[in-house]
């Protein structure tokens, strides 16, 4: 097991294309870190630099205190699980799992012990003599994980390992990955573009945008205290509502309604409101209803406030008129600078929340 340190890490491709920009991060020994962001944000490139599959242009990466910039992938003591499983089709499950150990000239009895232990852990015992083509997608991904486990690496690297699975299997597999990592206590770096997957797996999230780190923190910290409009709009389902509003006389004004106190310069401001922080009331901010997503456990009402699209989270079953009046507690408001997108100071103490967002 080992910690991983990024110090000013950057990656520039030919043509002056900056894929990763000045990433600095300390990953503790045994920590599960998820790199999340949209396609092209640099998360997979960053992971591949740790693995040694991409050269580092600037800065340095250390694993267990050892700088690995110039080390070959085989010398970095890491194991990587890929999106496409990367299994040898002509080999059995047992042979796939043992392949890396055989290349390292590990003794046969030690190989057998490690493969059997990993197979038992991943419930692969009945499939050890099958070829990958005889397995389901979830079973193939377990084999890929087993091949990583038998290495007993200092760190696991996961590059969107669940993206080829259907929705139900993804939920089951991410639970298996998290339980397995906790059991082994091995440091893990996990890449995904799925923010729900990221929030359910991570000890800490690293949100990337355009190769830069937007924010680092625990999942609920980023959900309830996003540092930028990008994080606010990316983390959470549905995404935080972001509306054009104004600060006038130290108050947040939207559609002629005074929503509460504000700390920030007078004038235009971006107002953020979570879907679950708006509540129907007899009087309040007017919302025109467009359509409703019925989720069974709840419903997401889509519509507009002051001509701007919004989503409202409600419990199931309540009748909905074409127009709603909404109450929003002043302490639930998030304000962002319209130019930089950076968060403005809260005017009121934000209530402590410990539950997982819906």
C-alpha cells in the first residue's frame, strides 16, 4: 500500500494542446479517490500518467515517496483495470489472472494460492476454467479485477471500468469494488464521467474541467458547497439550478422577489438552488410547470422561473397545477460570480447535512 503525490503535474501534446494543467494532489495511503469530469477533461490522461502509459510533461508523480516520472510501468507497483477488460481470449480465467505473476517468475504454488484467494473473494471459483467469451460482462470485469488483486500492488487504477455494463449491473459492481477496496485497504484512483458513480464510491472527489482541478473534497462537501458553477452544475442529479439574478441593496432578487440577504457586489449574480431546496407554498416565487419525471420514489418537476429552466424535486403523488408558488429558505441559496463562476461567501450559516443526496 502507498500514497500517491501529484506536484504541479501537466501534460501537453503536440500542437500546444494542454490536456492536464498544474494538478497538485495528495492521495493518502488506502484512500479511494475518484477523478470525475466530462469527456476530454483530462482525467484518463492523468491516470495514464500514474500508470506510466503517458509521459509527464511538467511536475512529478510519486508513489510511496518514490518519484516515478522515469520508471517503466512494470516498475511502478500498480495494477490497472480497464474499461474493455483487456482479457486474453485464448486463455482461461485462471490463466488470465495468473499471467502477470508468471511473467514476474512468481513461484507456482504462490500463484495458485493468490489466484484461488482472489477467485474466492470475487466468487469466480466456478468459472476458473472457462474462457472469457463464456462469461457475462460483469464476470469479465471481476476477472479483470482479480488479475489486479493477485498482483498485490501498492495502488489500484480504474479507468471507467463499469461503462460497458448495463445500469443495474453497474450499481451492483460499484458496490463490489468499494467493498473490495475497503477489505484490501489498497490506495485506489478511479476515473469516471458518471457523477452518481463518483459520489457513491469516493472518499474524496477530484472534479476536473479542461485539464484543471475545479474542486477537491468529500462527495457531500462538493454537493452542498460547490466552489464554482461548473461543480454546482456537474455534481448532483438533477444538477443544481443556476439562474440569472441580481444583488440589490444587499438582497438577492429574482423575478421581483426578495429571496434573502447576500454578501457580494451589487449587480448581476448567478443564483444556485438545489431541486430539493424549493418547496410549494401558498405564496412565493412563481414557477411554470412544463413536464414531470415520475421516479416512483419521487418526482422531478421541470419548468421555468422568470423564463429560466429549473427542476424541482417532490415526493410522489401530489397533484400539480400548471403554476406553482415556491418557498426557498434564504440559507439554501448559493451565489456565484457571473464572470469567474466562483462561489461568493454565504450570507447565512448553511444547515449541516449528513444524508446522501437523492
